C-alpha cells in the first residue's frame, strides 16, 4: 500500500490546503502591514468599509432575522438593541458589556413574554 492509499493522506491534504488558503495570507498581511501608515487614506477607507459591512449585517439580522431569531418579535429585537446600546454608552463604551446586556435582554424578553 502506498502513502497515498493510507489513512493519513486526506488529513495532511486538508491541513496543507487549509494553511495555503488562509494562514498564508494572514502571515503575508502581517508582514506587509509593517509598511502601512495607520493614518493613510487607504487604511481609513478599508476601516470604514469593514465597519459599514458589519453594521449592515447586524442591521439585516435585526430587521430580517432568520432561524430561531425570527421567532422573536420586532419589539423584542429592537428593545434588546436599545438596552445593549444604553449599557454600551453607560459603561464607558465597553463592547463586551453592551453585547452581553443585549443578549441577556433579548433572552429575558423572549422567555418572560406572555404567549
């Protein structure tokens, strides 16, 4: 039996292919990022686009939910967002506190709601 026919070959292929597809580009980005000025126009544009994409995806999840989130009412979802934002700004812009408060609020609203 050859090495290609043994049981470890698919795992090695997945490891090498996974590295080539993802980690190689990450290492290249880290290497090349040392030469990029953080205040440059292109980096500010990239930051703005990535922020807009995340905001769009979050808004889509709130307005047009899929899966189990669709079972929660619009009021529950928007109320949880409002509570999360209030906690975020109250606790010195702590993203972790805002996210946790929003999640707890959504769960509490859904579980305690009559019906």
